[in-house]
């Protein structure tokens, strides 16, 4: 469906500094290039919701805007189906840059960007009414399509209301309705829920997933919110400093991070430094300063390699008696705990490590308690030292 190949977008870092009033070099030295997007490639299959996830400044919005035609990359190709939307660079024989208004893509921005002087109906109908005459639907079809989309978004009863008199959640649904009424081949969403409060954001998250699944619209979603990415996505590309550092399905990225950055950014992890003592197939033995750990990993680290063992807090089980015949059992003392409603977090001191364990709400160990930590070999991830 969507193919992005070797996309590069950079700008002149020194020039940007001079614009901000910094001193420029007087010796004519070459200016440093700053890469917002640095040679990234990915593909999105029909019907997928593909998420670009990463911290602020990692290049995810620049990538999305390059697909939309709102940014002009230095090089690379962007194509939807058989249609090339952008192509430039040394390997390209013919440059292509289709204007944003001719790409036929739907886009929802972080701000709702609705027209305050129009009603709900008029907001949604506007993209259809400004289509080229040869493609523009008739008045009856426009009315039918707008009503159908508003009904899907549960906004039909507000069709005659001024758009600014809707609640925040309703305005966001209106922005979605306006984007999908043109029946785009690809829907682009740039942090569309970030301006909503936590409860409404959670509600719309599930509604957005239902709509995307029911309508079958291929979508690219940009967010820095790991929960949004995990709950919505078919596939996730984790970005850092303009590059894709890991690409895969949400569960695989969460359970098998390929780097400490990914493990830290997506969820919460305990990190234990160690050295690979032995390995046989996927089975690794890692020696740490507080004991050895046995784990299963497809990373295949050679013996003697310094590594980091990552384990999620919910994968650490606590007991007051030592389990018999089980590997990866450490003893420690609870230093603090916190009740979270649906869970209880404990911090346990084990030698020089502090390990966080997330337990069911009925499991609670008081600070100062001696406990045994059990860590399942299949739940430990082996990541290289950055």
C-alpha cells in the first residue's frame, strides 16, 4: 500500500543558528547538516494502522509530513499503491513531487483545525465541495456521504450546530469525519488525541481503533504516547534521532526490545548489567554482580559479551518463601511500595540493584519485608550495551 524508501530530510544547522542570532564562522568552514529524517524505509500494508513512535524531535512528524506533501525531503521515494508521490536523489531517474492537495490523502492534525464559521455538516462537506469539477460528487451524493460519516462518528444529531460549540472529543471526531469523507487511500494522523484529557483520550483511543477496523482505512499514526501505540497499532516503528531503531508488532517490541532505548521508552523496565557466561541455542546464562540469570533470547550474544538484561515489573513475581527447583530466584528487601488501583508497585533492594515489581492489587508487602523474586527465563530480554 504505502512504500517509503531511503527517505532523507535535513537542514543547515549553522544557518539555523545564525537565524537565532548566534555568531557565524568567519573562515568559511563547511556548515553542519542536521538530519531530521536519516535514510528511513518502511512499508504499510492495506488496512494496517502503522504507528511512528518516539520522543519529541525524533523525526516522526517530519516523516508523516513528507508523506503528506507538506515537507520536501532531500531524497528518497514515497509511493501509495502504484502511484509515486515523491522521488528524488541520485538513484532516481525522474524527480516527482505531487502537491499535497493532489495526493488524495486524509490528514488529522494535533489541533482540530475545524472552521469555526461553519456548521458541523459544512465542515465535513467542505473537502468534497472543493474537489476539481471532474471529480466533485453531486449535491445529493455529498449530502449522503456526509450524513453517513457523521452517523459513523455519532455526530449526525449535531449536523446543524456550529462546530465550535462541540466538546473537545466531539471536535476531534469532527476532524476525523472531515478527513475520511473523501474516502482517502491513506489516512495520516499526527498526535490527534494529545490535546484531550486522560479519560477522554482513552475513550477515543478505543473508538478510533474500532473505526479504523470497521472502515478498513490504511492509516499512519504519529505519537509519543507508548500506550496509544501499543493499543492501536498493527505495527510500530520506534524512532530515535531521525532513524527507525526497531520495527515490529506491538507485543514483540514490548517483550523483545532490541536496545536499552526501546526498553526504556516503551513501558518500564528493570536493567541488570552482566556478562554472557555461556549459551546454547537461545538459552543464555548471564553472570551479574548479584547472581546469575538464565534466559531465552534470539539475540545470540557470544560468550564474554557485556550485556543488559531487561525485565518488565509485571514479570517479577514476589513470594515470602523461596520457590523450590526454580531458576532465577533472588532474595531482597522491600524498600517502598505504591498502590496504583489496579496494581501495587514494589521496589526491592537486591544487593546493589533496585528492582521494581508490579503485583496484583491483593498482593502487598510492607517496606522492610524480606521477599523472594522469581524471574521467568522466557520473560527476560537480552539487549546490547549501547
